[in-house]
């Protein structure tokens, strides 16, 4: 929605039109898609492997928190918030990936 609002404000409907604000919005959106797609797929696989609901909820909360922190920090130019989001996202990707692999091998 943010990208659409910026596009409407600047009346740019294709590309970024050399508008820095739009370029930043597009990149933030792209970054979210690049990380959310594999994370949500991993979360679904984890749940299908029989994970406890509390663990699925905790990983989901970490994903949402990390992505919101990153987006808010990136769009608002708040470096520490963006770095926190990046760290939480990467930690969640690593932990969830490892847990899914372990659960897949231990589930018969």
C-alpha cells in the first residue's frame, strides 16, 4: 500500500521515475517479499510436520516483528531499528530452517 500511495502522490505509474522516495518504497516492498516467501513456506512446512501451536505462533511473531522493524527502520531511516529487524529476520530464518530440517529427519 505504501508503494501505491507514493506512486499516486508523485503520479508515477511505471518504474520509479527518478523519485528517491519511490525507489526506497519499492526496495522495501521487494525486500519483504524476498524474505517473507521462504519464511512463510518454512512455517507452513513446520506446522505440517506436527509442530506445537505455541512454537508456530512464536516463530510467526518473530517473523512479523522482524519484518515490521526492518520496514519501519528502512523507510524511516532509523538504522538501529532496521538492523534489529535484519538480525531478527536472519535469526528466525536460521532457527526455523534448522528446526524444520531436524523435525523432518526425526519424524517417521
